[in-house]
C-alpha cells in the first residue's frame, strides 16, 4: 500500500466511530499531514475528544489528555524537576509531563490562566521544553488538538491573537444531520452490547507513524504553480489591505493575516491536494481550506462586531473579490 492508501484507510477507520463529522476528521488528518496544531471549537458532545482518541487508537501513537482548569500550573503540562534521594545522595531528575506524547488533547484550553496557555504554546512552537536550563526535545510525531466551547465564556481566559496564530487551523464543529444522529444512537447502542465490548477489547491494526512521515515527504513534492502562489499571497494581502478591493470590506477588518497564514495556507493546500490524489494544487484546494487557516488570524473591527459579522462572512467576501491571476 502507498502512504496515501494508508492515510485514507486511517481516515475510514476513524470515520467508523465518528459519525456525521467527516469534515472534522478530514481536518484532523490534514493537521497531522501538515505537521501543525488544531484549535477545534464546538459545543459539548460533538465528538471532539472522541475524534483524537480514535486517531490515537488507530495510529501507533501515544495520547495525552489534559483537562485545562483555572488551578492548573505550567509544570502540570511540561513536567518539572523532582528531588530523588538514594544511598545518602540526592539529585534532581526531570519528570516528563503529559506534553511528551505524540498526540495532545488540550481540553477547554481557554479555562486555564495565561501562563499555562503560554507554556503549552511555547512547546508547540519550539517543539521542545526547557526546564532548569536544559532543553528536552518533544517527539518527532507531535500534534496538539486544543478544544474550546464557543458559548461558555464566563471564567475563561481567551487566547491572545499572538497565541492563536500558533495554531495551523481553527476548525468549527457543528451538529450532525438527522441521518447521522440516528446512526450515532445505533453505534453507541452496539458499543454497549456484549459484542461491542468484545470488539473494543480486540487489538485493532494500528498504522505505523512512518506512513505519516512518508506522506509528508510526498506532500513536500506537491507542485504549487506561480499563479497559485500569487493567488495565496493575494488572499492574504486582501486581509491586510482590504481597501484595495472593497471599501465596505475595509470597514470590517482591523488586522489581517500574518506571514504564518501564508505558510499555513500553502502547507494545508498542498496536504489537501495530496489527500485528494493530486500532485499539484488547484484554486479549489486553496478555497477548500482558506476558512480554517484564516478564521482565527483575522481581527475584526468594532463595526463588524456591532453588526454581528463573523470571520467566515469576511473570508467569503475576500474569496469572491480575489481572482486567480
């Protein structure tokens, strides 16, 4: 099997336990392929936690789940030096925290104070943890999926824009349709039965992480033509200088997308094209992922907030205005 066949099979296995959230599963795999981190936003009970657990179950990777709370400390994430005494001699040894896993679920990341958020996000960016003047590298296969609830904002610590920018994609999760809802009931019912418990106890074939590394090499060879590069840059510059395209659009934007957005849109577009079986990027590939890459990087104006304009609406308008050269 090719690397793409392995990844597609992985997606199918995850989809068997995550019903009605095909786009979230696809974005989860895109984040893994693009070697980036995801911020997933949705109401409780929409299978956000179940999705990354299913990924870890079907991929030969270690999963750590951290429930973010107001009393959490940075050392609870990164680990700390602990004093050990043996034979009359004592020394400090570093005890690794949950960040030293392949897949990290940062559940309700906005419920922890800023110092805890920054400890996690520093590890995400640097791919290492420094304690006591010594640096400890994180695993080569490393992805953080942070979740947050869009409606419960009391007692939370919203992520600053500079920290949001560290996430490759901001994925919004909605309710499944009626058919999927009925299928979810049947799935849970079967899992609660004796046969379902037996099936879960049987060790499933887990994908070797080397397949992910092989896929990343192939994605690195995906072609991005000159016009597509110009299109990606034009989309980004439309967020920074919207007055060049539309005066009404300019009233809605305060700050545009950073250079990380250019890099992210290029990486995710190439990953999406590869995922769809092409070795080149098309304008439709860029349009398919631009919302997830831009959504958390835009700072809307007061006028936009007053009129209940969302980042999705602004991005829709930008895609309409920017033409492929």
